[in-house]
C-alpha cells in the first residue's frame, strides 16, 4: 500500500512538471517571436530610410552636375 502511494505521488509530480515545462517553453517561444518581430519591423523601417536617402542623393548629384555645367 505504501509503495502504491509513492508511485502515485511520483507519477503526479512527473505529470505536473511536464505540463509546467510545456507552458514555460511556450512562453519562451512567444517571447522570442515577439523580439524577432520587433527586429523585422526595425529592419523594414531602415529599408525605407535608405530608399529616401538614395533619392535625396540622386537629387543632390543632379544639382551638382547642373552647377558644373553652368560654368
């Protein structure tokens, strides 16, 4: 009878720890996904800023070329 109680308690502890680990892993995965999404958003904003800089540079080069041709 004593052995049965020990086996049941051990089994219950194993099940509870397995469930807890599963929920902990899920929370960690969700946290990592949120951080990755934030990095992707930052990268997307960087891409749009670079595009604007390239357009501005083209415009500046055209103006410089016009000043050189006007001499």
